[in-house]
């Protein structure tokens, strides 16, 4: 069991499936106390039951990251349950792929609300706690699409993930010292993300593209690596993708 993960209180958004669920399992197995947020409370409750049955400590709160008050409540719930917050993993995300010419404005809004504003609500809720503690760790899930624009189809999604990288780097620069910031930029990873598009042709393409995906626990291990470092080591960026993925 890792000394730098065991006992840490880790809050995870988007924890009901995919990367969030896999990360909760992995970190709980390493001795972290996990606080799970997502909209699907029944999925979270099932995961909490599984983790606690295995000897872990876990609690869950229904959380829609597009609502700042619910994100605040998630962080407060972590404090009420465990007395502190050591890590916030801003994982909740939406990938709605479609050509710009489809003008899917509602999907653009949803991606901005979840991928950018949801992350910012997480920062706003956790940063005062980290500053009071004089310690903390933000882990923000971006994408290889935040390094290279995934177009046609992923232009707006890429825009939101470029924003995640920019916000993360600015945050690191502003609050670094005792507070760490890590950006994880995965390629195709097996999760529900691939089903996010309302444009049938694009959705079919993405599902086909994701046949090369690597398991979600590959990201969980990358996250654990960043958390596990000594307090004076800040792993700022990790890019990982399937070996066969050329994008």
C-alpha cells in the first residue's frame, strides 16, 4: 500500500462510470478515502457498497457539475465525512462529436457547461479548502483533443479541452507552492464518453474509432502515479493513448 495515497481524501466527479469509477476502485484499493459525485446516485450507491464491503471508506453524493451549489455540497460532504480534502479529480465530461455545420448549439452549451464550467465550479469549491489546509491537489481530465484539434466533428470538444489545459496551467502558476495541479490527457479510453453525440453519423464513427480504446484503469494508474509523488513533486501533465492510436 502506498504511503502517499493511503488515508488521502479524494473527491471524484463523474464517478458513476468509466474513468471516474475505475479511479475510485483503484484509489480505494490503495487506501484512499473516496468521495464520489455523479448524477446517477444509484450507480454511486452500488459502488460505495462494493468498496466498503472490500474494506474501503467511501461516500457518495448526487452531483450535477453544471450546478455550482451541488459541487459545493460535494466538497462540503467530503469535509463532513472525513474532515479534509486532499485531492479533487475533475473528471465529469461530455464529448458530443458533430460537424460545425450541424450547428448543435445545445450540445456546444452542454460541453461548455460540463467540461469547462463544471471544472471551474470544482476549483471554486475546493481551492479555499486547499488554501486553509496549505495543501491539496487538483487533477483535471483533459484529452489528446486538447493538444491537437479533433476535426471535423470534435472542434468544440477540443475547444473545451484546450480550455482545461489553459485553466490548469494558470491554476498551477497561481496557487502552486503547496497546491499541486495535474492535467491528464487520455486518448481513446473505454468509457461512456463515446456515446455523447446526438449526431448519428458522428456517433457511429466515434464508436468505431473507440474499438482501439485502452481500459479505464490505465488512466486510474496514471492518476495514482501523480498522487503518489512526494508533496514537493508536482506531475503537471500526463498524456496517454493506445499504442495503435495515431491521433
